[in-house]
């Protein structure tokens, strides 16, 4: 019975680890892989655990850098606004790195 509890706890941490490593996976596979990775990213963005969303909010600017200006604006702007409406722990990641995110975007 104890082994099941350990397994359950480990399974519960999988989304957090996916969120934490997402930028590295995208960087390794490149922006061309975004179409395949986007559904996972969107699922993680909507995860009920704030720890998962917070992790993604702190790496949003890194995802933007990898995707490039046009894709960052098209694909991540809604996520940015979603995080800005979230709890303070999640908002913190976006607000601290907002200048870095804006630097990625194309000048108007």
C-alpha cells in the first residue's frame, strides 16, 4: 500500500516536471515542433495546480525567444493575459519577465 502512495505522489508531480522542462524540450526540438507540443503546453497552462502554471509563467519569455517574434505574438499573447489574471504567485512570473517578453516581439 505504501508503494501505491509513493507512485501516486510521483504521478502528481509529472505535470510540474513537464512544465519545468518544457522550454528545454522546445529548444531541442525547435519551433517547427510547436504544432505538436502546443496541445501539451495549453493543457499545462490550464492545470489546476498553481505550481505548474507558475513554472510556465516564469518561462513564458523563454518560450517566446525560441518561437520568434511572429509566433510569440500569435501563439503566446493569450497565455500572457491568462497568467496576468491568475493568482499572485502565477502573475509574478509574467510581470517580472514582461520586459524580456516584449523585447522578443516585432516592433510595430
